């Protein structure tokens, strides 16, 4: 017992000394202002509070210290930026310095295995190669157009599920699971080049989602890993089993696509036939060679990780955004009515039962405004994935040291009263030129909102996400009138999962507008 007390007090004394040295170093290095470094117990409580209620903490800290602050959630400083102008300086004007990722934590390495995924790769040749492959081979508008049939198929699946649920519950649906399933169907088609049956899609979706939600339980492995990995070995074992389950689901699909591609291309004799071959994400990954590593191909584990990233990045965020938009259309019936009128005008001349197609979306400015307002008011993530600077850099008179983590309060910028009138209200008209004029969602000219980030590491799926949101919102509003359930209010409270989701999922009554 005496030995444990001695060890405990030695650790406390060491922590205090380190904190004092860090505090002194911060003053000398001109770091942005922030709260003093706390003692070990206080720092733990502060850390927990920050993780549980980060926006409440940030608002208080920014009000006290300014738009750019320093906090210490571990031994290295974290720089938090909540100002649109400063964010533009960092991400766009000085983007080359703010495009790296922090070194992977022990939990990240144990959970992901490979760092060769786009979202977490260090800023360099491998990241550029992987990102260029995704944007040119899969997300290029010409490629996306080839999946029109896939979108129509998924719309049919989604509509069938909504009708079935409505028929079973007196017209009432809770659509979020159907939205997630539909997005997974579409992304699985784009990823593996195959229309998977419902069981296969649900197996992948469940494995993927449970693994993502479990990731938060592995943060404890970042604290003295050589000890914590033994103390929490059951969590580590569960994570490994989840990873193995994911691999077992993905590898047969990858191998099947590899065989199909070889057989299909061998039968093609003309260049036109080869051009009509719809490339899947797996196809493009199988062709990649890594020049920085001797020209080797991607390993199975790396292909699995990249496929997992593709499905995660395009599913939860898009389905979450779709739910937020539909919730606001239920809450604001006048906006829904105005949108439906525009959809009907744009679809005039087509068959009554025909779907809205991608080319029809260009004739719907109000639809685009509704989508933009949904992304502004309810960004899927309230913070960007953390950045790291490649070297010591000056920003607004402060030093951002090379080892610092940098993050940006996206939601605060989207709700800035200096940029938007009544920012917490859902007002699509602001994107029709009545209030804000045209808004550059990429942030290249200025940042007024950045639900997809900005600068060199802006989300490469920006265009695909907006297309999917416009396509599904237009068709869902054309097929159904979305009403509030009698006696219930639409609750726009939030909670954080993988994305920022509705605390109480949307419940709506569907009234079919058409026969089928």
C-alpha cells in the first residue's frame, strides 16, 4: 500500500512539474491564449467535460480568450479556431501548412491497422495518390453519371421500405434506418460494383456501424498504452474481433470483383466496350501502385480499410443530413409546399409516375437552397477532423507550433450572426439572393459555412453528397407529403454519434401523392 501511495504521489508531482514547464513554455512561445494548465485531477475533469459538452466549453472559452485559443487535452497543445476569417487564412491562404494530420494515437493504430486511408494519411505523395484516384476514378461527374440506374434502384428500395413501414404503423414512419440502408445500398454498389441483396447490405452496415460506435471506448488505450492495453484487454479483443468480422465480409466481395474485372475486360475487344465498363471503387484500388514503396500494390488490409472509409464517409453523413432536411420540411410545411410546387413545375411533361432524374435537378433552385440551408443549419459534424501543421507557422500574430493539433468549430461559423441573419432559423430563401447571395460552399473565396471543410483537405465527396441529397429529397417530396404526427412536435435537439444526429429520431406521417 505504501509503495502504491509513493507511486501515486510521484506521478502527481511529475504532472505538476510538467504542467508548470508547459505553462512557462507556452508564454514564451506566443501561443494563442487559453485556460491555465490544470492539475492532474482538474485536467481529467476538464477533459471529460470537453468531450461531453465541447460546444458549451468552447463558447465560454472563446468569449473569455478570443476567436483562437489554446487548450491542453494532453501534453501537446490543441489550437481551436472559431472565427471564419482566421479559418480562411489557415485553411486556404496558408493551406500548405495546415494540411497534415496529427500522428496516429495508439488507439487509432490498433483500431485501423493501416494509416493508408485518405482521411488520416499524412500530407504527402501517398495521400495525393489515394485522393486523386478517388476523385478522378469514382467521384468525377462523368463517372457519377454512370450510376444513374443505381440511384433509381436505391430510390425504389427506399420507397418500398417507407411504404411498408407506413402501412404497418398507420402511416407513421421513423425513416432514419431506411435512409441509412438506402445510402449503404448505393455506396456498396459504387464500391463493389454489385447490387448486393438486403442481408449482405445489412451485415456490412451493422458491422461497420457497431465498429465505429465502439471506437470511442478505445480512447483509454491512449493513456500509457503499455499498461492500458492490458487493463482493457477485453475492449481490445472486441475491437480485433470486429475488425476481423469486417474483413470476412469485405474480402469475398473484393475477390469476386477482381475475378469479374479480369474476365469482363478479356472479353472486350473494342475501346468503346471498355469505356462502357462501369468502374467500381475496388477496381480503381486494385490498379494502384505505391511509387514511394517500391511500386507495390495495396495489401488486402489496405483495400479493406479504404473501402470501409468510402462507405463510412458517404453513408452516415449523407443519411444524417437527409434526416435533418426532412425534419425541417415536416416542421415547416410552407417550405415543403413551395418545394413541391417547384418540383412539379420542373417535372412538367414527364410521366406522372416517373422519378426526378439528375438532369431535372438543375431546374430547381429552391431545392438547392433547401439543401444548402440544411447543411448550414445542421452540419453533419460540428468540428473538422483535426489538422497538424507541417512546421512552426505564424497565424494572426501567434505561433502555431509544429507539434500542435489544430481544429475548427464548423457549427459556430455556420451560425455566425455576422454572416447570417437569424442564423438559428431554417430559411432557404437566404440562398436565393434575398439575404446572402451566392455562397461558395468550398470556402475558396471566403468562409461563411463549411460543412465539408475547406482548403486542400476539403471532403472529396462534396459534389456526390449534394447530388444524393437533392435527388432523394426531390423524389421523396414528390412521392409523399411529409406531415407531423398528430400531437407531436418535431424535436431538433442534437446528440453526437459518428455524426451529429437528431437526439430523438424523426417521426413523420406519410401521405402518398401518387398511386405507386
